[in-house]
């Protein structure tokens, strides 16, 4: 079994990762491999708050995987990223 404490000393990351491990066990989902945990922890250490929010959201929604929390500032249009919106605007202007 993977010990999160062996992968990081960040208390916030440990707490969120432990919560996620407990959820996956209760939901009878396949545990993550050590390699997966190493990758997730490396990313989580860059932004522990976002990691904790992802864990919370994913548990609340009953999801099997972790997904980043969408920020309203990242999207300009309905469901479009900034890059997608820029392309849409470009083509809309070109055709009008």
C-alpha cells in the first residue's frame, strides 16, 4: 500500500490525498499505483489548494477520477476555453 507521507511532507497535500484514498477504498475503486501517486503528488505540491479542491469536488460528485475545479475566469463563453473563444471570435469576424 502507498504511504503518502513517504511521497511528500506537505500537510495539506497529505490530508487531501488521504481523504481521496479513503474515498476510493469506500467506493471499492481500484487503488492508484505508486507511479500514479508520484505524478499526482508532484502536481499537488505545486498547488495544494487546487488539489484539495479537486479532491473535495470529485468526492462530492461521486467521480472515480480527480478533475480540476473549473474557474469562471478561465472561460469566456459557454463551455469554451480562452483559446477556443479566441478562435471562435476570429472565425466569426472573418465570416461577417
